[in-house]
C-alpha cells in the first residue's frame, strides 16, 4: 500500500472568531497570513526556525509567486512552497500535500494557513478587480462557463446545489425535516463554542423549515453564513512534534478526486467524488468507518452533508434521510459531526471555511474542544468540497 505513513502530524492550530462584520479596519491578506502564522506557531509551542514549508491558496496582492511573496513577507526561507486551488477542498488538500512533503523529508514543518476576510484595503487610484457574473468563477472569454452557462443563468452555488437536492428527491425521496435537523444539531454544537457566529442562538427544525427558501428545496438556514475570520494549522515531522505542547494529530490517510468543474458536465449528480477519495483515505489509514470518533464534514449546505455521509460510506446510498433520523450529530451524540458548528453555524470565512473543518477535527483529537469535547476522541474523518460537489478531499486523523 502506497501513500502517507502517518508520520506527519498537526501540532498547532489557530482559528479567528467568526464575525458578521469586521470589527477592525480591513487588512491586506499578507497581514492576515502573518497573524495566522504567528498564532499557529505560538499554539504549537515550537521554535519558529523549524518552519521551512508553506502551503497557501493565494494572496490578493499578487496574482503570481504567492509562496515566494509570503516567504519574503514572513521572513521564512522555504524548502517547500505550495499553492492549492481546490475551492472548498483547498484546506484539506493543503494538509495531505504538506504531510507528504514532511514524510518525504523535503521539509520539517509546514504552515498551512488560509485568511478569510472578505474585505481588504483598496487603492483609490486603482479600481478593484471585476467581480464574477452572479457567482460565476470563469467569466473570461473562451471559458466553457462563459460560453455555455453564464448566458443561461446556471451559475453560482444555490441553484446547482438545489438541483442536486431536487434530483435526490426524485430518485430517493426527500425528508426536509431530516435535513433541517443537521442545521439544528450543528447550531447546538455552535452554542458550546464561543467563537461561533451563532453562539448562544439555538434553532429548531420549524425555524429551519419556516426560513425563506433560497433555491427550492434549500432554506436560508440550510446555507452557509459568510463571516470574517481565518484559520490555519502547522504540520510537522515526529521530531518537531515531540517538542510541541499538544497531542500530535497524525495524518494517517488521504484521498482526492476531481471530476468536473460545473454540474453541466457531471455524469451523475448523485454520486460524488468523495466516494473515491474516502475509499483511498480509509485504505491508506488502515481504519474503518466504524473506527471514527468524530466527523468534520464540509457543509456549505445540508444536502452536502447528506451526500457526503452516503458517498463516504457511513450509510448506504439513498438511505441517508432515514440514517439522519436515527443518529445524534451533536458532540454529546453517537455520531459527533462538525462539533464547533460547521460552516452553517460557526460561519464560512471565505476560503478558510474548509480549514474550519481541519481545525475542528484536530482540536477534538488534541482534547482541546472545551465544553464540546467528545470523550476519548482518538480518530477523525475530515472532508473538503470544492465547486458543486466537483472536487473533494478526504482525510483520516489519529492520535497517539
């Protein structure tokens, strides 16, 4: 069996509190990277000089040379520099790439940080970039999306995810209350996490079902809340991990699968890339689904959680609605899921939304989740989802 050997670990984590509105003047993404890097290294409790790798998504101040620009700005010479572009799967993709670099001996410790603020300073003399058309990501001349989708309005995220939900309903039936319960239970988890944007604001299934329909059948309270924030982790080899202050979270397995960019080109909307990615991750880790103590699943919508649970093998295809009614997804329950609230209730800080799931899982395995701690948490399953269930990454974590 080739793949990760579980010899690289997350040893430091940082997550900024979610804010509906920025409480301070906007800062450049370079400054956001610097703040997160400082917090992550301090949390790990290791000498900053051991850090010689960096994985990023990109920076607003430079279209190219992002790792080199960050190396220069942070004052960190790099033996490994990486820029990952997988949408909501970016953070999970960063983690396994960093782990691979560490295990290969390319570097000793890799910063993987993702700023999340939506607003940065703008020059008064130089206008900002043109925004995408109604949520489209490829509006440049010559792109398939510009030619075949933007003119017909099949863009953004709400409508395509609703198409998945509608197709699911046609093939397997649809229990709206079961899906609403995902949002309710994740909100319950957020109420135990002071950093969550919806901390102290519980909801009921009726609240979800009575909230406005955004794109039938998806309700407002089944969609992510955009916030300000950011998150990051430090991945290191065993030697560095031995000098850290927390329990190492070993990256035991990973899988990645990319199928298409937009659902126009999907061969089957109801069978997603996470199936192949999860199979790879579990096979690599040597663990089974039943071994998992906590799941940290990308949750841009409730339908995303349902599809991921099914395709990752936690319940049979088409049986997810029934499965949801039989399990407690809170941190106190029999299947703890998104124990800090997930993006639905902690908040989605832009691209850092995916890193929220990595941090939440690592925090649980480290035993640092406070009031939301899952007892005897030794393993975690993490996913990232980019596009419209287009590209997905699966990770399996384990403690000592």
